[in-house]
């Protein structure tokens, strides 16, 4: 594998992103301050400090920058949480040493964020692989989690997850560099699911062309997709073997630091958002985990998709329908859950 080529592609894609920023297609992020930083993560704190609602810790996926949660004022999950009165934190993943794996992303760094915020408990709100990390944390530290809200998060792997299976099929730990370039991860995704990461994006652009608002959101997501992030070798190796190939988390056999991380240890109220049409994270990658979780309070919401989101996988964060129909229900659940 020519890893140097992928590193050069990373630099090229970042340069393309800078050009799109220059023509007005960069994110319009909500002001925040850095509340804590350590190798692998920095903690963002939003708001004026006068918010009195539930404490929400957003856990993004680590593959790209986290501002897809805060892309523009009208399509910002961060702003919606703030407007509901929540106290909002976000774990902003940073470059990490090669040896950082599930123990760091699924426990130590999130625990450090909560400790730095002096938060006994928080509602964890997460998307995609960030949802996997948040769920692992919630099984290891149920006393620190007031609620767990997962959007399009892959939690169970097997025949229902052919895209992830294809992504990891050829990965061999001995062949990986210390950090896997983001361009490699994007190329692997496109190879595993050319419709999801290729033709569907083109079709979305065509369908958005007649609606300036939807077309702008499509272009903002395309710009975000260029902001790739290298992942440490240990994390990729453990995700490929323990999570995707062996499905240890959903099966209840995953151990972090000698302790069990199993659905049977999840006691917090659980909300999961699923898209019945999604081939990347289909309901079959989520619902078996919901069924196995020990939580007494379980909620499943369906997301019907959007035009103008480029990648349907991020639709729950940026889509017009998502913000009109889905987010009011999520925020109502957070308010109810955070009140206990």
C-alpha cells in the first residue's frame, strides 16, 4: 500500500476544502470555548453559561471533523440543543498516538471530558462510530450516563452490515501505518459501497438542484467530507477485529481494561434513530443491541431521509426533514431523560 500517496491526497483534499471556504461554503460554527484538552481529544463548551437544562455531551464520529453537528445556523444540532436550554459539551477528537484504541475512545477520553466538566452524569448524544464509543462508555460507567441517544450508530455486525464487512475484509494489522490517512478511509468506503458514497451523492446533487437551500446544504456536506482525519492504528485494528469481524460488543464479550462492556450492563434510558432504507447502518445493525440492552426505558425513532444532504448517513444531523420532524422528538426525550 502506498501510504505516502494517501497522505498527499489528504493534503490535497484539505487544500480543496480551503478553496471552498473562500467561496463561502465553510461551516458557520456556534462560538465555543475549549474547556479541556489532552492527547486525543479537546472538550468544547457551548453557550453563555446560564443554561440550566440537562448536560449533553456530544460524541462525534472520529473520521472527519465534528462540525457536521454545527454546519450552519438552520441545520445545527448544537444550536437546537442550546435553544432547548441544554448545557452542551462536545468531544472534539484530536490526533492521537498509534497505540490509542477502544480503551481510549470508548472510555478514558470520554471519562476525562466528564471529569474536566465536573459532571457527575450527562446525556450522551452521538452519531455513527461516535455512537459505538458512547454506548461502550455507557456500559462501563452506567453511573455517569443519564441517557444515551444514538443516531445511525452501528452496534451489531454480521450479515446485516455488508458495507462494514467489506471495509475490513482486507485489513491486516501488520500492514498498517501508525495513522491511517483519511483519504484511505474514504477510498475504502467508496470501494465497499460505491452507491452509498458515490452515485447516491451525485443523485442527491441532481435532486437538490432546484432548491437553493437544499443545494447549499449538499455543498456544505461535500465540503465537510473533505475534512478528513487520520485514525490511530490500534483503533482501526480493534474496530476491524473485535467489533466488526467478531461482533464482541453486541455479543457481550467485549472487554475494556479487563472489565465487561456488554449490552446487559446498559441501564440508562436509550434512544436510537434508525433509517429503514439505509444500507450502511440498517436497522439490523441497531435493533439487536436495543433488544439486548438492560435499559428499562427504550425508544426507537425512524428517520425517513432527506434530499440535499449528500450522504444520507449524516441526514439525521443536517437534513430539513430531520430538523423539522426528528429533532423535536430527540430534544423532548433529552429534556424528559435529563430531568431524572
